[in-house]
C-alpha cells in the first residue's frame, strides 16, 4: 500500500529544459515561488530532455540524481517547475520516498497563504479541490479499499468514490456561492456605467509593481511587497483625473503557466478585468524576461476574454534601469505607452494625463467604442491581426 510521504520545507528544485528557452529566468522564478510558499531551496537539479518521461517525467537517471541531492542536503521535499500527471507524481514519490510538488500545486499553495477575504478563500478552495480531484485517480491505493466489517459488508462504495462524491458536493456549493459574488459584481458594474465612470483595471505579471502603482495613484495604502502574488483580492478606489471620474482596480497578478483551475476559480475576480473600459498593463521594465512576461499576461487575458480590451502599457521600475519618464503616442497623438517609476513617483503625471484623456473620452457623447463593434468608428489599425488594442480604441481618430 502506498502512503504519501509527509511534506517538509527543505526543498530540492528541479528545472528541465525542453527547448522552451529562458531557462535561467524560469529557474529564478521557481526559487521565488518556493520561498514565497515558505520552502528553503537546498539544491537545484537541472537537465535537458527532448520530451517528458511518461512514468517519471525526468527519466530514471535524473531521478537518481535528485535522490542523491535529497540525501546530501537532508531535504524532504522536491519541487518540479513543471506540471506532473497524477501517475508521474505518485511514481516519483514512491521512488524518492518524499513529497513531490509540481508547479501548479506550488502556486495553489501560495494562493492559499495569501487569500484574506471570504471571496478569495472561496476561490482558492475551489481551485484546490479541482486540482485535488485529478489526484485521486490511481494516486493513493488506500483510497481504493472497500469499507468492510460486520454490518458494513455489501456493495457499498469505495473510499475513492466517497471522496469523489464529497469533493463534487463541495465544489457545487462553492460554485453556487461564487455565482452570488459574480451577481453582486455585475450589479456594481451596472451602477458605475449609469454614473458614466471609467473603469480601469491594473493587470500585469506578478511582482511587476501593480499594487505600488495603485497606491501611488490613489493613496489607498493597499498591501504591497516585493514578493510573488502579494495581492489576491481586488481593491478598487475612485480617482479624480482632469474633469472625469475613474474607478481603478488592483487585481491579482499573472504568471506563466498559470494553472487553469486557478483561472476558472478566479473567474469572478478576473471578470472585472474582462469588463474594464481600460487596462493598464504594468510591465517590470527592469526584468530581462519582460517580453515573455508580457506574452504570458496576454495569454491569460485571452483566456478570460479580455483580448480586445483597450490598454496602455505601463513600463514600471525605470528607477532600476536609469531611464527617464517618457510616453509613446499613437498616430492620433494619444498616449499608448508610459515609462515611469511607481516607487519614486517619476512619470506618474504622464499616466494621469493618459487617464484624464480616457475619462474625457468616456464622457463624450459617443462614449467608449466597443473594441469588437465595427460601427464604433474606432481606429482599425488597433485591430490588426496579432496586435494588442491600445487606448486608441477608446474613441474615434480623425487622422
């Protein structure tokens, strides 16, 4: 009978190169994820493969190398920077005789640590149960034993079937509660629309400085820290720019290979982003991997249906790159990219100018043109194949 080993905090992390590139950046991110979850990275095992091994993911020889590292550093946890199948996870734990965690489970664990609000906890629990339901299949043989004993013999149901049923019932309850949350959010969105208030959402890769920028703009005092997923719960504040009103929201950060279960569970939160009038896509200008991070954010935005949302790219942390505040304008002289430092405040005035222009456009008789409305008169260049919509889709361009 296979019993899962107890978990620990002294970890060996594993990063395999399957030809996807940016290996060093991915490894650095994995170490940050591990430390954010409370683990201490004792050793790193790297390797290169053409494809994952069906049984052990890393192959027999590499697994033996991981075992040597475990014993040498007295570690009690292995973290893979990849998604493992239930069978692969079970085989690895049986071979290494320690707890094995994949990237998805690690991110879910961090979300569980960070969730503070009732809504956030509901969403994290739903994501965890969705992930756990796939781990019940052939994962732990003790779950397959029939209940027995005097008075309990008969057809009955296996413990595995019981666990599946209980998880299914809990998932159904959580989805029902989150449906109520989505209903409340829709009501608030309709109220903002009636008041002609521009809805702006901050999006970006985790630790890009979204919360710091949010605090710099609104003086809200929201929690901000140099760590991954410091913010899970959406925080909104009213901001007065020029002659218009703006409601700006700080949302959860994105990351590459974000578990689908999390995206589905956080639908109520991410829906705010999908329905925003304008997205401020915050980019860590000091990161060497910023292009891949932008692509990862775009992928999540596409998954939640926000591909066509107008946006401004905000290149943050220019104080670390010694760049100067600046803007890039489109053919209609509207700001579509801002270079600033949320920490020092340099360039914030330029961003406020862009928000004021967007708010003014929202109050115009034409209102905000829908990005998918062919009759809106929006700049057709913003919808070229493969291009991200800019703030130019907010209102027509005469040029």
